[in-house]
């Protein structure tokens, strides 16, 4: 089989196909809570600034350094050092064409053919897809009822072929925020075993905690173990401009540079310029976005805490992870909810290996694009529908 035949079809694209032929009357429009992506464009001041860049910045149309614009790398290093209370240098930052590319580059720089990577389940499906396409062995790491993995369990699953442990916090799909002490435990495990700990913090801007989500950057030798991934897609709604970041040792970034140069040469320049402008000018706006997402999270918790038959397993950032009450596996129930409730969400089967039956009881709700009224409507529709 080819590399791509090693893995499954993109889940979000599959879910969109469920809409074909479906109609949604004005009194019951579609509630699309399937994809974790902003539906609105960046704020107008950013769009105006980027329009000026298109007109006046010749570099916005050209190739740039493979590892990213120096000014953006410097700004990230400065911001991260302050936010995490540690020391990050510009040379330890790379800009990528989105966070998915950052993950792919990191795995290719860390692992060789047939190596193993521990991935908590339920997992972010694009992580699983890349590991399979890259010829790596995905080692599922079970999570408890709280959707948190156990470092002792992880230690038992490490073999001589293990190269990395991956954590996503706040989690996609579970929504849970990994406690700082738990992240530290995984870091110490990875350091003791000579592994990389890859921490995807795509949703860090919407973490409910006021303090730093972890203290790993305070260690002087963090580059020996830690690889952090980030995305500007959610913070500034730059999804179409494909701007992400990887923070790691200079040696690892030198290896990742080979991947980046081969796949895209460099991240789009306009997206990088926009991200830098956002970091310089949109702090107050982003704080407002965070407050709104946290309010929607509160609304999800209010409406789903006592929704008959439903159980909220995790809730945070863009996501709620729930158990459904239907006498059907989630992949069948999710398809029927499109036509019978006007709701598009993703089944738990998309977030677990095919042989893991737990996904049949689970669903993911991406609530970030639904306001309080929409969340209340979602709960009403789910409460009213009966699927057998």
C-alpha cells in the first residue's frame, strides 16, 4: 500500500458529506459543531493592516527564511519567556505552515521508520493520520474517566522503539486542561527515558487558568526533552493563512528545517506578518475572545450537566466531549442527528483506533462557534431527539 493508504479518510471531510441532500428549514437551521475552526475572519484592524502589507510589503509575496520571519521568531521567544517564566531564544523557534505541519515536521525529525509514539486516546485524528502515513507505530495511551492519561501507565508502554510522548492541552477532542503537575510528570518520565515530550498547545489562548499552564520552560535543559507546538489559527482567526510554530532545541529545528524546506519551503509570509501584527496590537482583543470562549464553555456545562441521558466527560477551549444516550454506535447516531435534529457533530469513533469500542458511546462537540443561545438550542434539540 501507499503511504496514504496506511490511514483513514479525513474525518471532517467525511462528516461534511453527511450534509449532501439534507435540507434545513429556516425555523431549524443547521447547527454545525463539527470542526474546531473560527468561522469569522480576523478582526477588521488586522485585515486592514494585512491589506496594506499586500500592497506595500514586497516580501509578503516572496519566499522567506525556511524557519520563519526573524521578527516573529523573536516576538514568540520574548512572549513565551515572559508567559512561562522561562528562557526561550529566537533560534529555538520555527514558524510552520500551521500546527499540523509543525507536528509532522517534529515527528519526522524525532522518529525513524517503525519507531513508536505514545498518544493518549481519544486523540486528535490528524496526529494519528500522520503517524500512520509516516511509517510510525501509534501506541494508544488510555485515559481515565477524567480523560487524563497516567504517567505510570505510559511508563509501562515504553519500549526500545519509543521515541516520543504526545500531549495536547487544552485537549482536542476532550477539552480537558492537563494539570501542570501532570505535564511535569510526563516531562520527567520522558527525560528519564531519553524521549521527547511533544506538547501541542494550539488552544493555550483559551485556557481558563490565569497562571502558566506548565513550568517546563523554567528548566535550563528543557530543549533536551521538550517540543512545544502552537497555532495562530485560533487566536487571530488566521486559519486560511496557515501559521503555526514549533519551539524546540536548535538541533531538532535543524532537522525539522529539512522537512519544512521540502514540503512548503516556508510558511506563507502574509500569515506570518499578520501573526506578528496581532501579537503587537491585539492583546486586548484576544483577551475578549478568551472571555467569550470561556463564557460559552460555562454555557455548555450549564446545559449539559443535567441533559437527560447525556454525560459531559470534558469541557474546555473549543470542545465538549460527551457520552450519548442512544442505542446506536456514535458513528451511526451522528449521521442521523444531521437529518433528525439538524446537528452536525463528530462521533467518538473518529478519535480512537478502529478496535477501540469506547468511541461508540462518545461524541465531540466543537462549541466555540455557537453562542449561548445556540448552545441552549443545541441542548434542546438533543434532548428532544430519539434514535433507535
